[in-house]
């Protein structure tokens, strides 16, 4: 007969599993609110007058699901505890996060790994796009359908609408595709 697992052992195991699967927790305390900082005259990066100011970072304040656009309203500003530093390869500033897309589930109170976010797609899969080939003074344009999504600078495959031929090209900032000689 199997022995039942004690409740505290079960909770410890669940917490350990959550820490391993969910990423690294941010060792921080919430920054003071704007109104509190204005009334006291302190900046939000100061913790207390007798402690050195810690690094201010942004972490999710709710679950952010894969494919969801990261908005500043879904993030919470916290100040790292004195002596704690953010790990490498995590995004913690608004410039790194605003408008990006979550590639995986981002949990509240955890750092956001840089590998877990991506730029928003400039062209979606299946979209009709203009394809350009430029060589010297020669410019050839055609209409194609994207076979994969892409951001500016990504190398993607497209299918020529007239010939059915598959081409590879670079997504340009205006949403067109530039192909090279093959």
C-alpha cells in the first residue's frame, strides 16, 4: 500500500517544480508609487535613506501568454534588493519590452529572458507582398505570398503568385521582400 505524501512535502515539491519550470524569480521589492514618491520628494529608485538604491527593473505583474503583445500595463516596476543584480540575458527595461511579443508564457514576479520575446511580425504567413529584385539599373517586381512570418531583416521564403516558384528574401522595413540572385 502506498503511503500518502504529506501536505508540506507536496507543497515543497510543487514549489521546486514551479521554480525550475518557471524561470528565476526576481529578488526585489516593489518600487514606491509615483504619488508616494512625489509627496516625499524621493525618486522611485531609492529604497530608504539608510540603504543604497538598488537597480530598478520591470517584471510581469500577471501571466503573459505566448503570442501576446507585451504592454507596459502588464509589467510592474520593482527595485532589486541591495546586493542583488539581474542575471545576464534578461530584458528588464521598457525599451526592451514595449511592443514585443511573448514567445512563451511569462510568469508574474519572474525575470523575462531575452530569448522569450521577439519583435512583432511585419509580414504574416499567407500575406500578399511585393517582391523586388534589384541589380544595377535593373529592377524586377512581382507579387508573392509569404510562406512564413517575418520581422524587418528576417530571411523568409515566399511563393511567386504567377509562376509558383519559391524564392527566399529579406523582409524590408516597409513590408516588401528583397530577393537576391540565386
